[in-house]
């Protein structure tokens, strides 16, 4: 956890880095809480700089519904934490809280991509495993736009999950029959609402708050960039 704070601080500064890691922790605690409710044995959250955090499962989830609930619980808690930061910014006008809300929303939105062991991939087990195809295309587009090593490596490591869907068509159709229509409707609706809220929130904060903050010097993001700008003649 401390290593993650140190890594994020290089990009965002210490104050913002601590807030980002706390949001990641709240996200992971959402998984821990749901695991306790479902009585699923899991490990402790392990933080990886630049990636986020990962929790190892010590057993196979009993059903696709349990798997989806375990997956969506993290983004729900992470979204609540990010929305709280947004609310604090609305009340105080302190730019830091808007940036923290934006980073939290982007992280949770990324995790909702319906692919592999990502949270969205777990949710897709009650919706349709075929969602991994548009999910992989979305990850590919993101890799092309952002071009960071983490996203590019994710694109490589997630390819086998897409191939597996084509190989196990019959098995996946059997799993779909185990999901109650009511569970599919409730979880699917929650999944869609999360995506819509996080997408709107990220867009609004980026265009209305963070982008203007870069121009007037209020932004805490990428402090090295600001130092370079100040040193420029």
C-alpha cells in the first residue's frame, strides 16, 4: 500500500496519491464485505502500483450470481467514495476533491469493462459471456488512445479469455440457465446505472473542472508537468 502511494505520488503528488489509494482500498473492501456476506473465502487486498489492487479467491464462487455480486460490490463502494469526493468539491470548491473524484471514477469505470477477471467480467457471468468481445474491443481502443504499458499488457493477458468463450460455447450456455431472470435484471440494471453515472461524472469533471484547472494552475495532477511549464521561457 505504501509502495502504491509512493508510485502514484510521482504522477499526482503525495496528497492526491494518498486519496487515490484510499479510494482503491474502499473499492477492495466492498469485495471483502460481499465475500463475507456470501461466505466466500478470499485473501487480503494486495496493492500493485499503477494497477490498483487484487484480492485472491481461495475457492470457486458457488454460482454465476455470486460471482457477479462479488464483482459489482467493489465498483459500487468505489463509486460511492468517488461521488462523496464530488459532493465535497461541490460544497467547498476545493479543486483537490474534484480531481480525486475523477480519478476514482475512471478507475472504477475501467474495472467495469466486461472482460476476464475484471469486475465487469464477473458481472458479465449473469448477463452474457459474449460481452467480453465488445469489452476486448473497448480495451483495444483504450490501449490505442492511452498507450501505457499497463493497458497494453492487459490487452495481451485478456486475449485468452476471449478465445475461451469461443471454445466453451456449450458450457457457457449451461451456466446461463442457472441464472434467475430476476437476478439478471437487477444486477444488469445496477451495472448499466454504474456505467452511465461514472461515464457522465468523469466527462463532467474532466471538461468542466480539471481541464480549466490545468490552465489556471489549480490542478494537482502531474505536478512534474506543471514544473516544466513554469520553467519554460
